[in-house]
C-alpha cells in the first residue's frame, strides 16, 4: 500500500462496506502497513460508535436537533474517532497482532509487548465496533433484508457510485425492511423498493396503492401510481438512474461522505414529503452499515 493510499484512508473513517472491502483487500496483501491500517480503521469504527452513544446519552435534548446540527455532529464524531485511533497499546494493536498471526506475517512491533488477550476479547471488541456501544441490535428481518439485496446493490454501486449501504438502507426504510413492499393488483410483487412514482413519462408497468403523503406537515392518505419492475436489480438501477441523472437530485451524489448528509440532501430535493425523512433514513443507513460491518468482521475472522 502506497503512502498516498494510506494517508487517504487514514483521514476518512471506514464507515461503509465498500471502504471496509478495500481495507480487507489491502490487508490480504500481507503487508504489515496494510494490516495495521486495517486494524486502525476497525478501532475508528468502535470509537465513533462509542462517542455517538455517549453523546446521545448525555447531550441530546431534542430541542435543538435538526439535520444540519446532526450532520455537523456526525462529521465531528468521525474526525474525533480517527484522531483517537491507532495509538500505541490500543485496540488496533490487538487486532493487528491477530491479523498478523492468521496471515503468517511477522510484526516486530508486537514482539516485545505482553501476550495478546484471548481471541474472545477481540471478538467482543469487534462486535462493539460493528453494532455500536449500547446501540439496539438489528432485527433478524433487517439482517435478512440486507443480505438479500447486498449483491444487487453492490453491482449498481459500481455503475453509479452511490454506496450500496445507502441504497439498501433507503430500500429498507421505504419498504419496512421488506414487510411493506408495493404490490400489484392481485398481490404480485412490483419490485419497487424505493417508492418511485409513475409519472406521465413512465412507460412501464404500474402499481396503484394507498400511500401516506404529508401536506403542510399533515399526514393524508392518497391513492398513487408507482413504477413496477421485473426484478429488484431493475429497481436499484432505476433508482440510481433517477438520482444521478435528474437535475433535481444533482447535489445528492455530492453528499455520499456521510449518511446524514446524503439523507438531508434527498429531503431538501423533495424525495419524500415526510418532514422527518432525513433522520429516519440516516438511521436506516446506519443500521445497514452495522450489519455490513459485522459481515466484514466475520470475514476477517477477528
């Protein structure tokens, strides 16, 4: 791993599955520098969730909360987590030592230190990093939904640049994690995961359902027409096309560095009428990221 690559990753928290996948690839190169950088990023994940949990437990009153302040806090927490990680004697040293042993890579920096605690301690630390200290664990239905759609989302991420975790999180929020998917007449699936409506320019199949719209902040029930597809892949691809090609969402693709920034940008562009859409969506994305991080931890056998 080059110095420029290491610096780039060090200055940004690995908060999504694609970033963790790159770290995993670098660690697999049997480079001690890559292994230690991977370990540092997992420690950053743990520190970020710990800071977030403490902030929510001691400082959140709800009186001044808004997407702007949440975004600023989220970015601050990320920077603090990065700055606090990778210090001598910290969790990253333990993770790096474990990775080195598994890959058969000699780590001179660990030979003079006390022996590494049992693997069970590392597993517990990794679990905290993946789920977040005191965070509510994802439900089985959420885990199943993420697993079911990860491959399709990753394919569309390569085409569009939109993080797979963001798309899956939004699909989970829009469908109640698969429990409330839009159905065609007769009960057939529409495969519409993102609640995209069928306007006058839509030439494909249509599903008509009763939905909730917010008019001046008041929820109202209305019958609306939604696009229908032949597969979930088509749904992800159509969503990505909408976000990347519509002038209405031109600024959204510039906000992929933070779940809250991405969600807030979608709300400002008018993707949904729910006044709390950004907050709800960012939580769904974070749930997806925790699940994907857990998968990465298991894959690395930490």
